[in-house]
């Protein structure tokens, strides 16, 4: 697909236009746009506008001639796409034609402070599946004829709601205004970035694809994970649950009782022949993921697997190759990237409270028999490190922004000989930047330890276990040491499936890529090779 060309006009007073303009240019390029950035007001002329698909205005102050405004207005009415950010409403106000075209005018603002932004308008491409979010920004207050615009998002201000996103049309042209964007905090906010990209796409004529028809393969009663996935799918606009498959007729009967509208199958081959099915979710034992994924990809279905992705990198490579050949999605349900504790940890690291992370320790387990079921059978489950360990390693790899240089493993089989999984496993990961991480999963740990211990160059964060309500933080980021509790954020597992819908119906970036999930499998595989006497192993 040919990238859409965006002319980005920046510059003026009171804002860091250079830094924010660079951020805009970079993330829009990463989102598939071809951006030309300029602070020269003379670029607003008809011949240059017609070489671009959209004009993105992030300016403050005057500087356009009457002729330029007339040419801009004519270009927009003829089908041009115009998006204004923040202080665009405080630009060119000496020309009332510009104010009329944009649909609003700056009349004031409060201080930079955290406030919530919510989708309060009618359903729209720009706000589809967007949850309320909080941003630290300067809320612009607007004047203008509200009947000439459709407000999509608002924020509270002194007992009233102020528009933070609206759209309008002028002739054949589409116009979007976003009131957010005072400084770097806003431009680095993922939801603000999503709004900007979607605004450009809607203004240039993009449309959402039809809903994705989904089937769940595996509806076992253990943990009811099949139902968990099915429930999530039914909650997400743009996804439709249409089928459930399980080898056990009793389980498909349970699925039919839970979701009377779905079609049920007891044969995977029959399910995969279903033409009105776009995506399958594999909620089956670990050793079945690879073969089922390849079959589904070859049948032209998008694929989501429960974690772990599979049992080894050879399987992972086959899964990825099959998906690429068929041009379908392959993702892994690493939903715990959206756990409230992990979200809070990511934020305190991003805020610089503990500096650069150089050591991470994760522990899960106790002293007790691992149970008589398939998860304790190494041939089926992959081993002790493949269940929670897959989440642990995914967390670690997303916290430390450096390739894994080597992995050392310790796998112990000492007590629970009636099952084939290891009793105690440790994977130690050394990164190219010198950081170190350990993931420990055990059914032989008679003495407890913290679930998380994260060390950084300016502090540390620890978490005792799931009974905790916040991170215990020690920070030297402000000079003098401080300590206290950082509350967990609200968990949001549905964010995974919202992203699946965003990716398949709107072309947005996939949050959990198959290649990322493969990295976790490579680390586990390397840890086991190391434990067998091979020393430190480089994950492949």
C-alpha cells in the first residue's frame, strides 16, 4: 500500500515545536505515513497541498496571508484532509475564514495537569474501542458554533465538559481537531498517538473493515479459559463469536448453553472448512498449538494461541512461516502485559523513578505436588517453565530493551517423581547491555521470596505476592531518597482483544507479535539446553 503523504506544519510560541514535531514525524512514519515537516508558513499553497493527502497543523500564532487561507479553504472543500492539534485553534485567528474552517477557536486554558479524556460522542472510526484515559496536558478551552461540529471526546473542566476531539466536513473535505498536545508528555502518550493517526486516516477516507468472525478451539473446564476467551470476544466491538470446537461433546454442549447463538463442532477439520469464519483461538494443551496453528493458517484463518506459543523454536518458526505464507495474523495471548501490577511497574520505570533497570528477579511457586493432570506431563506441557514461566520471560523481555546475550538454566527433578515435569526451574538471562534477569518457577520452594525484585540505577521496586496492592518503591531520582507504595493500576485484559480488532479492522499495529512470543520460547529452550550441561547458551 502506498503511504499517505502528510504535510506537517509546526512552529510558533509557548510550545516545544521542534521536539514535539520530531516525535510526531517519527511515530507517524512508524504508523505508515510519509511525513514532510516544515516550519515555513509559505508551504501553505495550493500546488504543494495538492501533492499531499493531508495537512496536519500544529502551530501557534499568525503568519498566513489571505491568499494562503483562501487556497487552503479551497483545497479542503475539494476533498483535502485537515487535522489541527491543540494550538492550531490559537493560530491564524486574524483570518475568520480559518476559524470557520477549523470549527473552533481558543479562548483560554488551565494549567498543565492530569485529566481524563473520554469518548462521549457517537460511534466513530476515530474513537472505536477507545477506553477513557488520563493524560497530563494543558486543556484548551474552545469557542465556536457546536452545531457545526460533531464532538467525539470530552474532558471535565470546572463542572462542565470541554471538547477534546471533534470532526466536521466542509464540502468534500474532512476536518479533525484534537485539543490535546501541549508538550512531550502528551506526544508520548499511546492514546494520543492513536488519536492523531486515526484522525489522519479518517480524514483521508479510510474505512473500518467488517467485524471479524471468531471461533474458539478448546472449551475445557480447567480454569474455563475457553469461556474466558469467548466472553472477551463478545465484549469487543468489531469481533463476533460464531463457533466453538471441542473434541468432547459435553464441552460443546456447555458452550452452546453459554452462547446459544454459536455453531459448535467436535472436529477441527470441519470447523476450519467453515467459510464464514475469519479467526480461531487455540485454547488447547501446549503440545497441540503448533500443528493446529499451521493447519488453521493454511486454511486462511487468523490465529491466536494461548501461551506458551509452542514447545520449541522449530515449532515457532513453522507457525510463523505458515502465517506469513497465507497472509494471516498470528499472535499469542500474552494478556498479562495488561496486569495492573505490570502496568504500574512499566509506568514507574518510564517516569524515571528507578533509573535504568539492570536486574530483574521473578519467582512463582511453593512446596507441594504439582497435580495429576496434563500440565504436569512434560510431553504435553513442555515442562515446569512453560506455564507461568512464559509470562515471566515475556515480562522480562519487555522491561529490558536489549537483546538477550546468553541464558543459563537450572532444572531440578528431585521429589515429585510421579509426574514428568521438573520440580524446580530457573532461567538466568544475561543481556547485551549488561543487565541480568532470573525467572524461577518451583514446586519445591519451601521458603517464600518476593514475587518481583527490580533494581535500577536510581532505585528499586519490589512486590511480595498477589496479596500486595502496590509496589514498594525506593527512589533516589530526585536526589534525596524517598520510599513508599505505588498503587497498582487497573488491569485490562480486554486490551489484548481490542488490539486484535484494531489490527484486523483498522490496520493498526499488532501489540503481541508472533516474533515476540518466539523470543520467550527461545529463552526457555536455551535454559533447558544449559541445564543439561551445555553451560551458557545463546538463544536463537
